[in-house]
């Protein structure tokens, strides 16, 4: 097991290395020049050239790449071209809102989705099953930003129950913190609920058709116990896999949700950086996102051993 | 025994400990009643307003720094940091004396040496300053409060240049900051202006925080644009970066923000019906939308082809696409200097009075020897003007029988590609569209797009010797009347050699909560002095 974890961690480094090369080349070979954006609309070619030289963007690509990689290897993600602040500092300022949004979304989505999935499988073919599946299809089909605007319109503009936008750090009180996360979490979580609920239902239906479930029912085991103890645990592997895959979906959704609800998280940071061509920020964030994604998948793989003792690495 | 519950408890305890120092260290915040939260037209990215020509950096500059002179509401320069100034009889020496009590935010007095260094750094970057500096022999410091600008020849635009409201504005910095290489960004944000930049509370990309400068001594005259007393009646102003227009608008309607500089312009009529909001145009000179033509490559290396574009462009179409069918927030304009400005005139505008004429354009393209090669039109799909303007330009050109390559991209890519002098087929371009504020467009010196000195000119790089002679003549004309007369010649020549084609002049409405009063209108900058926040709303 330990050897497996070490092997996987080593492969994480390799994956991040490949991501680093890919992201660097993608950014630097695609059109866009931060110097031209910094200089402003009224600037001349001469002024733009001066800024480009000062930023070191005139150097050959391999030189720029090795400068960046050697700094990253020393734990330095670089300095933002526009704000002149260290990228690590900018990311650390933005990590709390993103983590808060991701964790509340995951918690709410997994709780609701698994419940819905189990319920739909239990009542398969009934109006409850059909209704839950219709809702899940809708949740998966409607874009995050549409859900976001609709929620803002109803709950913030009309009913005035919740704020439109922004983020309140948890150290300024749990009340304001949760108040500003409710709508974004619902908007972001809807697609996630739909995805997990459908997989849970399918997986549960498969398990509920197994002999040992029939035996449990014949023995007179309570339905709740059959569903949650016998069936759900055995249906868990595909559900956990989808939750892991869904982290990528979540990362993409976080970017849009943070924009719609004006949450100053890492997603907003990278979107703004892309429009400005702030290379060090984009490179730093994508590197971290890729690392997180690889690690989440490692955790998912390891969790299989808890759900199914037959699985060994 | 370690259980999941104990791990969870440990995690919660750790989270509580992590957040504890912030709670303990929390500082008293200015009350919401004296804080204005504003969403501006762009996110502030560069804090050095001399290094960049970006308008949002000029806004930041107006908060933090002060100017020697300021333009008033009638576009007349008025002393601001200066108390007295004079011009020698031979019109070669300007002498300036600073007001008493001027202090930087670090408590150091503002001296003449600071101002000389600031003027010199600004002049190295700004078009108006560069033109002035070509005639400056020396800038001696007389004493702590007095300095001079000594010219080699009389130059009527010295005071106008120092009070320019076109980016970059001539902001006064500390000598040690102003001595930074003009090609490098000043790191500190210590000015002597009405607001202090609160770096601790600022979160780049999210919020920029400005606190009232308690040591600022405003002039006694009433505030008027960049002139008069900049009396701060708020404790704090924050520039909130809300990238999504719909979210910003919802936040304004819900009272979460107080001021929204550029709301979606097609919704202005609806906003005017909201009893909680004031909707007003702050920049009365508006913005000019124009299509820049690349004079280096065919077909627009021929004046006839450029002139053909005058007959193709239909300003009404572009403006209606942006502002809606019923909006009165724009006008078609034929002046080379924006309409409603001191240099506006009617010379050589037959094309404008005539209106769109596809046949005439075809004839001019044929005369220019158009060879059928695709004309590359840059279209920034994320830009409110460059997107529809690109589409319309392509359509007009096709109607005139021109092959078009409509290159779709984002604005970031457009500003890079427009700097390329390569042939259009090799990554260059023929046409791009952008906007400039009316007051800048009206100034043959400050607007770099008015230069026609070939490879050194603004993108498009036109060459026209007469234009350069007239610009020089305009700059040295001693009176406004003299400059207005030369402006006619400039316009006559301009619409003959056609460096760009106007797509309309428009006036963007700003909106704010009804409890905000004392908002000062001016071109290029939004000032937060004089502004008050009432209790209701």
C-alpha cells in the first residue's frame, strides 16, 4: 500500500511537470501581450516595447521557461505582472473563499444526491423516482450561470433574503459566511447533485438485484438497514469515483460561480489573469489545480479499499 | 483511539485557532454610512498612473495624487497645487509657486524639487508632455516652493499640458518616486491627494481601498471637475471589482454597492425608472468610436481606399447595435475633433453629409487599385464596440465587393496584434476599432492617434507631413482662436488622408443610489471628493 502511495505521488510530480510545460507553451504561444494591455489604449509601440523589455518578455522562450521552472522548484510561483504581488500571496488570499465554496457545495451536493439516488432506486418506477430523475436531468442541463442569475433574481432582488454577491471571511462570523455561500453553493451544486444522484440510483439498482439483498429482505432486515448498510456500501465504489471525477467539474464550475456571485476566489483570480495575460498567475493556479486534481483522484483510489476490502494495492 | 469523530473535532479546533488571530487583530472599520462602494469601468491593475495610459489608473491617480493645475468644468485650467504662477514678458519663462501646507501621505512637505521631478517623468511618457519638453531648456528649482519652466521658444500649451485630463495626467509624486525610470513602474503609492491608498485592506483583483486623507488641505473654491476644492466628505471609498455586469447591477439595486460607473447601456431606460437610482452622464464630451486603418499595407496604403471607408461607415448602425434602437445616448459626428468640443468644425465633411454610398466606395477602391486580397478586420468578441464594429465593417466591405477576413479574438489578443506591422496575411491587420474619450480625441497633441509621423505614430502608422506641420503650428498657437483656425486646416487635411473613420460619438450613463449626492462630472476621471452619502436608500 505504502509503495503504491509513493508511486502515485511520484507520478503526481511527473503529471505536474507535464502540465507546467504544456501550460507555459500554451500561454506564451497563444496571441496576447501583457505589455500591450498594461500600456493602455493611448500608448505607442515604443512605450509597449519598453514595458515588454522591463518585464523580461523579450527574452527567448526557453530562457523564460527555465527562469520560471527554477523559481517554482524553489517554491516561488513568481510575481504578478500587473499587481506586482507574489503569486503565492495572491493565491493564499483567494484560497479561503474557493475552499469554502467547494466544501459547502460538496457537502450539500453529496448529502442530497446520495439521498435522492437511494430514494429513487428504492421507489424505482414510482412518481418519486421519475420526479427526482426529471429534476436531475434539469440540474445537469441548465448552465450554472443561468441558475445563478435566477437565484439572485428570486432570493436577493425580489425576496431580499440573501445578499447578491461577495464573500465574508469565516473569521468575521459564521452567519455572514454561510449567508453568502448559500446561493452560490446551490447554483454550483445542482449539476453535481444531478450527476451523483443518477449514478447512485443506477449503482443501487444493480446492487438491489443481488442475491444477498434478497436474502436480507427474506430474513426480515429493516428496509433502512438493507438500503444503507447492505446496499449503499456495496454501491459505493462507482459513486466515489464519480465524486472524484466531479472535482474537475467543480473546479470548472467554481470559476463561473465565483464570477456570477463575485466571490474573490481562485477561480476569479485565474479568469481575470487570463483576460490580462498575467502569465505567472495563470501558470501558478493551473499548476496547483492540477496537483489538487491528481491528489483527489489518489484519495478516491485509496478510499476503494475502505469500501471494498477485496481491493488491495 | 483515533476515530473519524476525533479527527473532525481536531480539524474544527485547528480551524478555530487559525481564525483566532484575525478576530483578535480586527481593526475598526469606517462606518458603512460614510463608505462608498463603487464599481468602475475596469479593474485597477497598474498603480502607476504615469507608466500606463489606462483610464482606471488615472482614476486611482486622482484619488492618491494631486496636480499642479486642474481643468474646471468649462475645460479651463485653474491652479490646484499652485498658488501663484507667472509668465515672463518674452514668454519663455514660467514661474510656479506652490500652496502652503501641501503634504505627502508620509507627512513630508511637497517641494518644488518633487514637482520638477514629477513633471519630467510625466513628460517622458505623456504625448502632451513630450510635445512640451521639446521646447523646454531647463526646469530650475528656485526654492522649496518655487520652480520654473524655461522654454527655448514660446509655447502656448504649457498650462494646458500641465492640467491635461487626457491620460497620462501630470500627477505630482515624491522626488524619489518620480526619479524612477519612466519605463519602470513606481512601487509606492504615496501622493499628496485627497485620499490615502490603503494597501493593507486592498485585495488586488477584488477591492481597492481609499481612505480620506486627514492632512489634505483643499482649495477654498467650489469643486469643479479637476479644479477647485477637493473636499472629502466620506471616510472610505472602495473600488469593487465585479466583473459580471448583471451581478453588479443586481448589487446596486439591492443596495450592496452605491455607484456603478458603466452599467449595461442598453438597460439605461429601465434604470431611469428605478426610484432608488440616479442615472446621469458624467463625461459630457463622451467617447468617440473609430475604426483605425493600417496605412502600411494595401489596400489602405492608398488614400483613395481609406477615403472609401468614409463612404462605407454608417455610424447609426454601430451605435444602435450598442445602445438599442431608442437610445439618445449617442450622435453621429463628422468632426475630426469630436463634436461639442472647442475644436469642432465643419470643414471637409461632405462625405458625412452625403451618408453611406456603396457605389462611391467601390469606385474609390477601384481607383486605389484594390487587387482582391482579403482585408483583415480585427474583431474583439469581448469588447462592447470592437465586436459589433468588426461585424459591421466586414459587412460594409463585402457590400463594396471587398474580400474580408474577419479575425475574431479577445481584446487582449487584439491589442497585441494591432501592434504588429507585418502584412495582414502574415499576422498583421488592416482594420481595428476602439474608442477614445471625446476630450482626448479633440486634442491633436494628447491623442497619439493624431500623429502622422509614420513608423513612430500610433497603430496604423500614417505618414502625412502636412498633418505634422499643422499639429506643430497648433501647439505653438498662442490663443484658443488661433488653435481653432488651425483645427479647421487639420480637419480638412485629416479627412483627405483619413487615418481613421468615425463610428459615432456616445455618452455613457453612470448610475448611483439616490442617497449619494455631490457627484462631480468630468471627462476621463471620476472624482470622489465632494461626494456625500445620505442615510436613506
